[in-house]
């Protein structure tokens, strides 16, 4: 599995700054907000289904939000639990 290791050395391309943290593993154009968020609200959770098998989750209202990283199996289990109503109050 391709997982983020915070202790892994980052090797920069000679003309680019080194990537920092897990957010660097998720392309900026691939962040998606749920349709329930609506077009006028920036306060949502965003999800990024990266090509390398990981799922990133961040808070859109925090400009430099930390990224929670899950593998696809963990994410699928979470989504299924939501569909079953396990988190309904």
C-alpha cells in the first residue's frame, strides 16, 4: 500500500520546492465537496480520491487544513457505515 510517512525524506526536483506533508500527495484540482454543500458555502468537508489508492479529507474553511489520510478500504467502510445510519444522532 502507498501510505504517507511523515518521517520519509522529501526529494525536491531541482526547480521545485519540496512537497510538505500529506496534502502534497493530493492534486489540488481533485478536491470535491458534497452536493449538499451548495454553491455558496465554503464551509464543507472536501474529499480527494487520489490515484495512488489513498483518500484525503480536509476542512474547506481552513486555508491550510490538515489532511486526514485513509486507504480506500477504510474510506469504503466509513461511507457504508454512513449509509447504514451508524452516525445518525
